[in-house]
């Protein structure tokens, strides 16, 4: 093992329990520099190409709905299924990768995503497509989570904001290109081409990760994988969010209650566990870690549905084709892609918490504008500018907040901290889509979103934004409550 990364990184913690940079005291040799670059380029390519297909489902939904005759409730679940499985397995995958090999798990995640994309492309029913989409979430969360951990462990803290800015920016590059590229694919070759494209898109990161000479594995052989905790976690997340997304169904309240019971049981079980899949001491011992994670959850809860709602709005209310709708949707991720590297660099020099709080304030402003202006006749220019404002807010929130979370975690818990980031993001996204799906069900009603239901769709979208605005305010409060960054 290269001497730049010691066998037991837990030895390099300061009094606050956060890893110091003594493991990086010696300048890296050429092989180590090349190795870092390979990991970085694997992350960038996986984020760009993985998110191209992930975001493309929003553009493809009207075509899928028309072919399969889906209801508004089923439309919501097409997006929700992937994120739900990602949330269920994010923490177990992060923990297992720390124990059994991050590079190995990254490869497995890419392969699972490819296989599930093939199954989705061949689907001839909603049930088959739903299952394929759900299991693709396992592959996506596996390589998204493990590659973030590899990046964090490979670079010293003084460079972490920069590389996190680059990797998070690559996510937004994928999100930027996704609506346009997938829009043209759907128009020219049908919605199934989206999934064939995802299969091809996984090949470059698969090649790159296999070129990495080794991974940053920790010498934690004495630690065990908490299989019982995994079962409890999966039940808590799976049942809890399934109940939340199905509140109008007769079974929903019971499922939600059981999920909450599992969640409480998981927390108390993890407190006394020496090898938990999520170390609850990360929250109990660090106010900064706790409130940064809470701010992340609320930010995604209050903003994830923006792209989802506007994608449907442009195609339903404005009557645009998938490719033209994609052109209007790119302003948010483009701004995010352009500004995130800058915010990442700034978080290396200034308090990451303050930068993130400012970003949340910008997101709130954009959501308020949507809530007050959205109608069948809203100017496309205003919508695009407001989406760009949302992108600027996320750019100044995401990378600094990620840096704040990871910098508050010990080196031997970076995998779990990365898992927490993924969990909070996904739980926020699921909550947002689940809430939107519930509002659709209440306001639009059963059946497909046809032309006579467009006014009801507009009302449902406005209700979503009215609810998201005060939620965003609580996110700002959580972001400010994290306290000053320790130096």
C-alpha cells in the first residue's frame, strides 16, 4: 500500500475527532498523482453519463404515459421508484464498500445499472418498467456513493472543496445535457432509446475505474457488517416513504406507521452498536454535521420537484415537444455546472456553512417567484430566468454543504459520511416527489393528465410551490444553526 495513505486512517484524528492531513505530509509521487486523476475522471464521467439518463426520464414520461396509459399516480412512481431504492440501499452500500472494497463496489454498481437499463429498454408493461427502474437505483447509488468516498479519501482536505466542486459540477453537466439529448432521442427513436443510451454511457467510467491501481481501503478488518441493521434500515426507509407517497390509499397510514417504528428502532439500535451502517455518533458528537445534513435534506425536499413539474408543464400546458422542453429546462443545471466549481473553491477559503446558507436563500427566492407567477400564460423567459436562479442557489449550497459534512467527519468514517450525504439527498428528493405525487392525486385525480385536466395540473403545481417555500425557510434556519467552521 502506498505510504501516502496509511493502513489505519483513524490514527490521524485531531481532538475534535476530525481527520487531520498528516497522512498527506509527503508530496505524492507520479503514480499517486495519476491514480488520483483516474479516480477524479471516473467520478466525472460517471456523474455526467449517469445523470444524463437519470434526468431523461422526466422528458420521456409523457411518451411513456401515452404508450402505456399511465395515471398521474403511476407517473409519479416512475420517478419515485428509483430514488426510493437508492435511499434504501445508500447507507448499507457505503458501509459495505468501506469494509469490502470501494473500487469493487463501484464496478458492481456500474454493471447493475447497465443490466437494469437493458431490462427497462425491453419493458412492455408498467410493472416491468417499474421494477427495472427500481433496481437500477441499486446500481446508481452504489457507484455514486462509493466514487464520492474514493474522491474524498484520495485528496487532502485543502484540495477537497476544489475536487468536490468539480465532481458535483459534473452532475449538473449531466443534468444540463440530459433534457436536450434525451429529448432528441425520445423524438427520433422513442423512449426506449433513453435506456440503451444509459447502457453505453456506463462503459467509459467502467473502463476508467478498472485502470485505478488500487482503492483507499481502510484497515478495519475487526469491524463487522451489521446485517440486522441493514434489514431494519431498509424496512424503515422503504415502508416509511411508500406510505408517505400513497397517503390516499387505504394501506398507507399503517405502512407509514410501521416504517416510523422501524426508524426509531434503527436509531436506538445504532447508538449501542459498535459497527452500525450509519454511525449515529456522527450526529450526536457534531452539531455542524447534524445541521448540515438537515439543511441538505430540506433543500432537496423543497426544490427537487421543480424540474419534474416544469418538465410536465412545458409539454402539457405549453404543448412543447420533448426536445424543445429540454431546451427550456437546461438553464438550472447549466448555471449549477458553471458556478459549482467556484463555490467549491470558495468553501476551501471561507466558511462553508455561510456559503450554503446564502445558496438556500436564493433557492427560496426562486420558489416564491414560481408560486406567484405560474399560470398557463406565464412567460417562458421568466420561467427560464427563475430556473437559472434556482441553479445559482443550488450551486452555492451543494458543494459547500457537502464540504461541511465531510470535513466534520473522521477519516475512518468518510464512507458513512458520504452515505449520509446520499441518504439526506435521496430522502429529500423522495419526500419532494412523494409530496408532489400526493398533491397530484388529490387535485388532478385518477387517470391520465389529459387536456381537460391541464388547469388542475397548474393548480397542483402552484400548491407544491406554496408548500415548498416555507420548507425552504426552515432549511435556511438549519443551515445557519450549524455554527462556525472550526479551523
